[in-house]
C-alpha cells in the first residue's frame, strides 16, 4: 500500500495426493477454495453482455482525475502507466543492490528533530538523508521516538512509535525468513489463508496483472475496491489486458510489471531483473483504464484465476468492441 507519494519510482536507484478417502484440513481448504473460484468464473460467464457500442456515461472529477461513469456500473479513466512492484518478495532488500527497487520508495520518515518527509522525495534524499536516518532508526530498535521512526507502506510494518507527540504506525519492518535480507512487501488485497507476515498472502505483481486505485476512496461509491476486476487498453497497440485491483495509491495510473509487460507485448517474468523492472512503462496519459464496478474475485489471487475471471468479466462487459468504441470518445 502506498503512502503520500507520486507513484513514480526513482529510476536507476533504486493437486491433491491420491490414495486417501479424506483430505487433510489444509488440502480440504484448498479444494474448497478452488471450487469457489470455479463457481465464481461460471457466474461471470452467465452475466448478460452489454451492448458493444454502449458508451453512454457521465464525466466527473474523482480523486482529482477526470473519469467517466459508464452505464452498467463501470468507471473509465485515461492515464499513464507507472510501475508498482509492491507485493513482490523481491522488491526490497536491506542491500539495495539486491532488491528490485530502492528502500526509500517504501516509507515515510519522521525524524525526532525535524519535519517528516517521503524517502523517495528526490535522488539526494533517497540515497543520502533517508539512508542515514534509516541506519540511526534501525540501530535504535525502530520504536525509539527520541531518534525517530519510519512509517512503512511498501514494506510490511508493525508496531508504533511516538515521535514529537505523533503516533507513528507500522514502524518495525518484517523480514522474510532465510531470504538474505529481503523484506515482506504487502498489497491491500490479501489472501486470509496466510498470516500478514507471510509473503504468499499478497498479490505477486511480477506474475499477476494488477492495478492501483486512489486511497482517497473516490471510487468506492462506484463499487471499485481492492478485488475489483478491470481492463487496461492502449489504442496505439490494440492490446487489452484484464487485471485485478490489488492496492491503493495516489491515483489511477499504476500497474504491476506483469500488466505493463503484457500491455507492451512482453510475457510476465517471475525472475525479473533490475534492468527489466520498468519495461512497459507508459509516461503519457494514453492508457485507458476501465474498472468493472461491483465484480470481485475471491482468493487465491494467482495469474490463472485472475486471467480467467478478468477475461469472463471483460466479455460480459462488452469486450474489445465496446472498449475500442469507448476509447475513441
């Protein structure tokens, strides 16, 4: 989950076994969850198809962005595509050279002797001031308000600290056991089958096409919340990629590396390198984002489940013909 930041990362800085009449509790749980997903996909497949040319809607400013409320309950916006890697267990490492992005993108600092600031405010702040404050706060045990604290959002933070009379939450970062310094990176959308400190709880942005919606709640009244499905489209390439809303951020216009790569004609890559992390970024507002308000997917949030449910919801909404007509408005 993002804090108050632009969403633009700082470049260059960064089965069940046979032979048994009964299933163990955990395998039974997985079987039930799989059946739930099948039922869900069937429900999407039986939804009525909206007229393909239906682009009637009302344009409003929501969360500081111009959006169109389309008939049938969907919301459409036109924006950039910045990269959001939160949710990946490879995103952040104490050694920044071993993470996909720099730790400064993961938190807001509250020094004991000055105003709070975003770690990713600019280059010098990221590699200089943030790293110096991080070292001091870490050495003090994270919760000593006389030194300062960091409110983590790109990294899972627990506990609180009082700094200059302010109660700062989420200050102790969670490390992935036996990972060589990698940190748990959460998404707002999570699978409750896993505890909050387990990276498997969260939507993996390297393999799942996912997107961000405003943390202001501007889209909530229209049924767009974490777990909602949608589709991203570029008229320039003619590609449309279904996605799931996995996280909150400043505005519409952030997507996972898997979404960005697919929209650019590249395959998602679990072994993404630092050199490849920004592939597919679109720095002009010519990506059309459509959110299918009211439609949500149940876990597990893997690439196959999201793709199947997203494609079914997309076709029920009107498919590529309707999307192209709406994008040409």
